[in-house]
């Protein structure tokens, strides 16, 4: 079992930055693929970025060049650095984890709200 806790959300103005954290307990995070997802009001949940067990990464086109996903094995934490934020980035952000051989994400955090508004 893996427990995930997100933090770092908040209200920022367009162009500003935020860094989200996803802290894991119960298992070693480096053994899991970890994804960041977001859900905007009235929309479905979509993937933002993924860091795989081999530490390769994937980014949705909408955030490529602005967001960076990274992991700290010593802290069992994955981060999402978000720069040049836009109003359309406003959403609840979730982290999720799965064993690399699984197709679906098994473990989810509770979500953290990110609001980008002037």
C-alpha cells in the first residue's frame, strides 16, 4: 500500500510559479511510476507529467517547456515545478503511483488546488 499526500497548491498570478510536492509513505517511491494529473472544473482528469522508475519523463504538450517533474529518493517525494503559469492551468492537481508493469494508476493523493488568476 502507498499513501500519497500532495502539497504546494495555491493562488498565483499569470506568469508566476508554484512547486507541488507529492510525499509517499508505505513503499519506496522510486519503484513506482508517478504521474501528475489535473482536473479543471467541468472537465475530466488528464495527465500532466509522469516520471518513470528509470527516471525518464513524459509531459503533456500543454505544459512542455513550463513544467518539470523530478524525484528525491531520500525524501520519497516527487515534485512538479510549474513555471509561467497560465489561467488555463487552474485545476485540482493529483499525484498517482503505479508499479511499472501496471497499466492503471493504483494509488492517488487527495489533490491540491492550483488557481491562476489576476
